[in-house]
């Protein structure tokens, strides 16, 4: 095998991680108490939930998505509810299987989060409310916690059988 052929083969085995496209797949805002919500002085309480998903396609393409659902309530009434799903199409090749979960569970959401945060802030502002600024998220911490919980559940399932 020539050195050039060997170099091409080694280069083709290099890990590839590339963002192909970033896009919003779902965006909605409801303000069921408008315009009364604008006349109230009470500060709303917020409930914020995140969901991270990933799925693979052919040729090393993966779609990762990060969804936030944020609900603002005051006096048991919904002031607004906003839901945004920010997604990205990633090309991932020659990455060991052991590194795929962390890449999809930590790396991709970390790339998507700033775009999600901007969309939520912009959407709430356009609805006439102060911008809802999502606090930074430690995706690595969440991933490690989920892995630990899964390991504990697996251990518990084995001890009960």
C-alpha cells in the first residue's frame, strides 16, 4: 500500500462532527389571559421543562432537538405558555459508539441551547411580555445524572428478580 493511499484511508477514518443546519421545528405561544395579563402588577411564577431527543438517519446524519415548555402563571391563571423546539442536523462519522450518547446528549444540546434561548426571549417579547431569559443549563450534569439513574434502576431490577 502506498503512503498516499494509507494517508487517505487514515484521513477517512478521522472523526467527523459538523453542524449541517439549525432550524426551529415547532414554535407556539398562547396568552389566554390577554389583555388582562398586561394590567396586572403581580409577578408570574414560571414552570420550565426541557426535553432532549436525537434520531439517526442514513449516511451519518443525526437530528438532535431540544424542546422547552415554559408556563407563566399568576393567581392560578396562565399568563402565557411558550413552547419551542430548536433542532439541528448534524453529520457525525467515525465516532466510537461509546462516545455517541454523550455527543448527542451533551454536545448537540449545548450547540442548540443558545438558539432556543434566543427564540424564547424573542417570542415572549413579541407577545408583549418582558423577555423570558432561560438560565444556562449544565447538559453534562444532566446527562451524568440520567446515566446514574439508569444504572440504579438496572441494579434494582436485577435484585428484584
